[in-house]
C-alpha cells in the first residue's frame, strides 16, 4: 500500500462492480465510489437483463456467449456461499424474428464460429413454437396513430432461435452480488459519494474530489459511470481523441400480462427480438410480459442532457406505442388502460457498441457506451478492463497492439481493439439497442 488505492472505479453498477471484482482478484487494492446509496441503483436497476448471443460482430458474439456461461453458473462464478441470495438466470430461449438490418445468415455464420446452438424456424414452426404469435411481416415500423400501422402484413416471417438465451431476474441484485464478491477479494465501496472534480497531478496520480469536499489520490481511475460517463470524461478532460462518442438516451420498458397461452405448460415463453415492429419482449415470472423498444426510425429518440433530471416514470405515449406494437404481434394481448412500466437511461455509443479502453491520459480508463445492451456482458467487461489495465500499466501499447482476451469456455480470442475509443465505427451494427 502506498497510502492510496491502486485503482478507483467510479460507478458501482453491474459494469463497475464487475471491474472491481476482477481488479481485486488480481491483487489490486480497489476502491469503488458511487453517488447512489448502493450497488446497481443506476441504469442497471432498470435493465431488462436479457441474456442473448445475437450481435453483429464475432467479438460481440464471443463476449456474450462467454459471459452467458458466467450467468448460468452465477454463484460458483462469484464464489459466493449458499446462504447469500443471488440473481437467477432463467433459460427461456430467444426468438430473433427475421429483419434485414440484422441478417439471419450473418448471425448464423457467427454462431457457427462460436459453436452456439441455434434453430432456424420457418413461419409454420414459429407459429407452432410461440403460441398466439402473428407471424406477419410489417416492416418498416410505423407510428401507432398512423393509418399505415394497420396495413396488412406484406408476407410472413421466420426466426432464428437460440435455446440457451434467457434473462436474469434481478439486475440490481446481480450488481450487488458482483460487489459482494469484489468485497470478499478486498475491494472497498463508498456510497453516497459523488466525484465532482478530477485532476491529474504532476506526480502522475489522479486527484479526485468528492461532493463532501474529501479527496482521493490514485494512479488508476476507471470511468464506469453509465449514462453519466460523458460528463465524467468531461470533468477529467478526456475524450479529445475519441472517434466514438457517447450520449444518454431515455428509454421505457412496459409491463403487461403475457398473452394467453404464451407460457405454455407452466414454462416461461421466449424473449423475442422484433425489429419488424420495433420492439422486444421478455417474459417475467408470475405471468408478466416486458415490452421495450428497438429505436424504430418512425419514433423520435429521447436524447437527454442530464440523467439526474430525467423523468423516470413511464408515459402514456410511449406505453401506447410499444404495447400497441406488441398487440399487433400478439393479437390476444390485453392492452391495459393504465400505463405501467419503468423508464431508464442508456449510455449510447455512436455505433451502439461499448467502449472498453484506455484513454490518452495515462491511468484513466473507460467502460462506457454500453448502449442498452451490456448487462449481459458485464462479467467479461470486468475481465477486459482488468486485463487492459494490467497490461497497459505494465507498459503495453494497447492503441497500436490491442490486448487480446482468450475466452475460458471457447478458447476463442476477443480482439479488445474492437472496443477501442478510436475504432472505425462498427459498420455491421444494426444502429439499435440490439448492437
Ligand atoms: C431500460 C433498460 C433496459 C435494458 N435492457 C438490457 C437487456 O435486456 N440486456 C442487456 O444486456 N442490457 C440491457 N440494458 C443495458 C444495461 O442495463 C446497461 O448496459 C448496464 O446496466 C450499464 O451498467 P453500468 O454499470 O455501466 O451503469 P449504471 O448501472 O448506470 O452504473 C453507473 C453508476 O455510476 C454512478 N455514478 C455516475 N456518475 C458518478 C459520479 N460522478 N460519482 C460517483 N458515482 C457516479 C451512478 O450512480 C451509477 O450507479 C438495459 C438498460 C436499460 C436502461
């Protein structure tokens, strides 16, 4: 100990807590600070926590599949005792309805490269396997108040099904589990502690000032501040060399009852990615059904300035848009007269792919731009950052010779340069939350 922590992680969401765990496991003295009252109270708590493997790049698919193995063995992955309550992974499968912007063939090629089990469904199989679904092709999504919204389907859809996908029942608890595991490896957490000023001193340390006037010095800072990440970069003076920008975007997820027959035989039905209508759906234990959006072109995006002042209540307008679309897909879905659901904030990167990287300021790292799709990847995000930090602090030039991560299950290599702040934008991205 030099009288200061080896690393300070700003943000105790699912990403920051995971980074803390992996840094602590490597023997670092880690301090996590969060302005909220506990772990996972930021955007993590609003997450739909869907665990799926469809991404637009091989690095993305390997990352999701390797992380998926952590969720399915969550307690042993964390090394937590039986008496600790842990988040539960529910294996429901995921139905990815055909959509030209995320071509089925491309995904299958990626799945084959990683050995991910999948099934190709034609329309008949889709209808048989998902009770109550209307397989109509309606693309492009239309505003729900337009006449075109009620146009007949132009043809029918098939789907790509991944049986090993699912969801985590309590994303906030998952972050708390990571924090608990990190603490067991010696990490410390300070809550209700906002970082308000960051300066690099001449001796190479970062000098962090908290809202209560106290200060912390450390050689390594990790920005894992979720939708507040852009603001944190700004006060630290980093970002000038980024080709990928990040910005907060408001989102809503609505809660209704599952359509009749959807949870057949007492089994939860699958999650569904429906870019054809501009929504995704996820089953919920107890017969619930979550409905989120996939940023269809016909809906205005809700970019915001400050996540602290955003309206975190669902609105009647968004509720109507998303639930009406789900009712198009499931004609027997009951549309409640009272809106219910939550609002949350994404930290959206220009190409909807996260930034896991160093910066041009020595000792300042970022795990940001998680774009509404990185809850599932939090286990590997922690490992990525710990490996990048370890190698860069030991003198490795990650910008010119990107660190390579080897997957524990697949043995496949993830080129961490694909999450660089200075990458060429991911041209394969769907430009939506689906990455
Ligand atoms: C509505 C919604 C649905 C989603 N659905 C899915 C999904 O189905 N599947 C999936 O994989 N992903 C999903 N995501 C995305 C996923 O939840 C996020 O990528 C992930 O939770 C981000 O975690 P984080 O730790 O980076 O951010 P956060 O959880 O926001 O944590 C950041 C923390 O930093 C703290 N902080 C910020 N600034 C400061 C400061 N200056 N000082 C101190 N503390 C600070 C905040 O208090 C906060 O706790 C969804 C997200 C939302 C909002």
